[in-house]
C-alpha cells in the first residue's frame, strides 16, 4: 500500500505541475476546458473517450486524460479539482467510499441513491447512470472447464488449492476480487500472479500460465470462446452500472446543457454496446478514440 500511496502522490503532483516535466499545471488551467479522466484499464479509457467526445460534440472544450491509475489515485485527484469528469461504476465506487456489502447489492436505483449521498460531502455529483453494467468476472480456459465440469465459481472450491490466480495487483486487497473469493466462496488459491492488463490476463489464461483470471463481464475477447466466465452463483459482485461522476462546482458553473449532454449519452449506453465496443477496441489498431467516434457517429 505504501507503493500505491507514493504513486498517487506522483500522479497528483504531475497533474498539479509539481514534478519536473509535469505538463499540466493547475495555475495554468483554462477553466473553459473540461478534463475527463479514465482509470488504467481499456474499458475505462473507452468510456472516457465516449463521454469526452460527446461533450465536444455538444459544444464543450474537452481534454481526455487516459489511464491515470486506479480508483485510489483518480478519486483524490478529482476531489482536488485536478480532473472534472470520471466514468465510474456505481457499486464499486460506493464500496470504495465505505458502503456496506448490503448497500452495494441493492437495486440499481438504491445503489445510485446511496452513492450520491456519499459523494455529496466530497464535492462530487453522480449524474444519470447508464443501463450498461459491468462487474468483475472470473474466467477459466473453456477446455479446462469442460474437463473439470466447471460452470460456477463454487465448483472451484475443491480445486483452488492447486490453481494459480491472475489479476491486477490491487486484486489482493479488493472485496470483490480475491478477498471476496476467499470470504464468500472459500477459495484459497495456490499462487497469485499480478497481471499488467486484462489483455495480458486473457493471454495468460489461454497459455496456461494462470488457471483463473479476473476479466470484466463485458470484456471483448470473451467472444472467441477460448475462455469462459464462471457464474457468480453466490452473488459476490455488486450492482455496477456505468455512471459519470463530476465535480459539483462544474455542474453549477456549466448548467443544464452540460448535465443533459452526459445524461443523454448514459441513457443510450447498454451492456451490449460495451461488449461490442470492447471487442472492437481490442482489435482496432486506431485505439479507443476512433471506436468511440464511430459509435457516437451512429447515434
């Protein structure tokens, strides 16, 4: 955790212009430019492009800051006014802000209402959440699942002691990753191997380097059928609808035109869209910006 805190300080310092070579300085910020930030995984980059480009099309000047880091890094940066808009996930963010397991497993509307309450004293506002929902999924090789007759996470219990798990480094301390797999499912894996990205995780699964891996339920490469998700039969995962979180002072300053633009995109964004866009972004050499532009052009 000490390493994570040091990284967070560095990112915030760079955004504030406090590190040598930092190109973004608070004192030089143009208040007319909206900063949209993403976390350090592909779907988040895609969502930042979608919301950022949609704001541009609605007449706002926007800068997209891709891959700033984990929630522990990006959320403090937003609270300090270094970034303005961050696409989040309702239940995961509520959990991060201190919500209980019961809170994060309520209806989508209830989770959203509780999240807004938690954000208010932090100077942040959750706008309309999207129908699109993405939760942590746990995948295995399809051939392995057939061999061992695996369909549910519970089926891993007698096998976990001989299996290797792969996922992002922070997975070790997350309630909805390894902590929850131990506490809810009783899964104690033989080893944990940190993975640099979801693409690396999928490749490690396919090659047999790891046996179980964390992949989002909307991850594009799941469509190739070489890996498959196990059913979360004990309902470990929370409700996790996509939701843009913005600084409250920005809502007041930019008014209804700003919020209506973001709400309008959220209303159109469904889970099927995320699966398709993630699949395209995974193979499109032009990256998430062009995939987002193509999607928005079809609206």
